[in-house]
């Protein structure tokens, strides 16, 4: 019997990831690049580089709200240039294959359920902590058919303005963008910090990794920024536990690299705010798939004919 493959795409606010995935969940080949201005051209070329006649279909996870009838992204605060574009149609017409379109955090949750930490859990919430904050919810072993825009739940009634246009969103306080914004604003306000020595003194080129490294080296400002963001993340996690009482909260994305300060503070805050019985039931743990959850989940939707 001929082996089946799918191409999985994870298009986020910062990076484009494309992978050739077998039906058994083996990543045969993958491509990663920055999300460029010419995103459709980059996407088509990346798929072409991995394409063969053994590919059954293309699965695509994209940051934003999906109109599944028209198969377009209607709103994407971190990737606004793709709003309204018929990317799925372009891929379908170019490669004569079925294309599945879904939110990027939803496909990451599917990936975790298929090949990652979510295998053993009946119900879990996946949080993707990167440029923004995304969410995917697995209930009774399947993907819950909701938007799960967890990053845009309000945690502060009259809070900071968010890229989505709302105020007080979790994403405005606990995402990589929020952490970097806090750091640069503090440095512009003459705060003392070892961060001034990073990036040859150009504070606008700081990365979350720079802040975490400085925090580990004892920089007070960096530690305060990560702990504050962690506390806000803990508020969001507590809300999720109270609403869904899941078996697990699985955390993915670049910011989980700051686990020892940022995530530990979030767990501590969540434990303070959550009913004891509910908190003791839930496990909070990192994704085991790293960058690969999205491409795995997107390809799995092709194999299982979900969201087609």
C-alpha cells in the first residue's frame, strides 16, 4: 500500500512553517522562515518545494478568525495583510489538492492531541504564547468548534489597548509583544537595566530571549517584567480552569523558554485565584512538540477529513 503524506502549514504572526508529514506523524521534511510581506508567494513556493504525487492534501493553520464557508481569514490582529485573501483557493488551484483551513492554535491543539502531551488527556486547553496568545480546546478527545481566541479575553475592564482594537486583553499583558513593549517603555523612561547593553544599545531590537537571559543574570527590571506578565497569564489560566475544568493546560510557543520565571509566576498566580478542587485536578505542562505542533495538527486534519 502506498504511504500517505500531507503538507501541514503553520502561518503565524512571526514565522511561516511548512512540513511534509506522513500519516503516522513522521515529519519527513520541514521549512521555516519569517512571515514576509509576500506571504502567498512564499507559501506557494514552500509547498512546491515539498510537493510530490504522494501528498493527499494540504492543511493550513493561520493566526486569526476563520470564515469556514468562504475559507478565508476574516480578522488577524497579528497578520492583517492576509485578511480576506483566498489563500486556500490559491493553494487548491495551484496544486489540485483539497485544502483544510483552520485557526493556528486550533491545529496546534490537534497536533498535541495526536503526537504530543495531549495524547493521554480527554479534555485540555492549549495556549500558544508567542507574538500574540492563541488557544485551542480539546473536549472529549476532539477539537471544540469554537473560536478559542483566548488572547482576547478581557482581564482588565479599562486596560491597555490591544492590537485587536479592544482594551484589557490578556494578549496586551502577557504576550511576547507585551513583554517587549513593557521593556522598551521602561528603558525609554530611563530605567536602569542590563538590557541597555544588549543589541549594541539599540533597545528597539530587544528579543524576549534577551529579557529572559538578563533576568537569569539577576537584572531587576527584566525579572519584574517577566513576573508581572506571568501574573497576568495566571489570571487568564485561572479563568480557563474555572470555565472548562480541564485535565490539563498545555503551554506552547517561544515564551515557554522562560518557564523558570514567567511560567512559574503564572502557575503561582493561577493557584491563588482558582478553586482548590479545580486547580488540584489540572496539570499545567509544556508542549513536547515545540514548533512542530501546528504543522502536525494541520496535516492530521487532512488525514481525518476534519474541517474540509
